[in-house]
């Protein structure tokens, strides 16, 4: 059972990264039309402590995934990463206030059913 924690850690860290990055990009505004403005926008984001935590989370997720791969076949572990679609959709709706529509909800249910079938 402990080996599943590596997959769960990868999933949680990945979802964390997506939600926090979107939150910080929203706060930062738009990058501007010209290349210089876009580079400055990215530069401000790269030194943002929250964005740095996302980069660290991505590195930890990669390390966790590498360890998970020593315990599972890829075809067994990878379907669980599809749960990121479910968690990001719910997190973006409840935390970021993004719209949660019926088509999105149905799509997530289809993904969840696919994960259940594919992980057998």
C-alpha cells in the first residue's frame, strides 16, 4: 500500500502546481503585447515565491514518479494521473471561481470511469 503513496504524491503535487500557477498568473495580470513586456511578465513570475514553490513541487513530483515507476508498470500507474483532470476541475471551480458546467462535469465523470476501468 505504501507504494501507492508515490503515485498519490505525484498526483497531489501536479494538481497543486496547476492550481497555484493559474492563481499567480491571474494575480499578475497580462504580459503585454510586445516581446519585452512578455519577458518581463515571465521574469516577475519566475521570482514569485509561489511560482518557485510550483517549480519545486514539479521536481518533487518527478522524483516521486520515478520511484513509483520502480513499483508499477506504466500502464498500471498512469491511469491514476487522469485524476488530475478531476481534481484540477474541482479545484479551479471552488478555489479559483472558474465556471463548472454540465459538459465539464460529464467529461470528468467519463474520465473517472475510464480510470476505474483502465486501472484494472
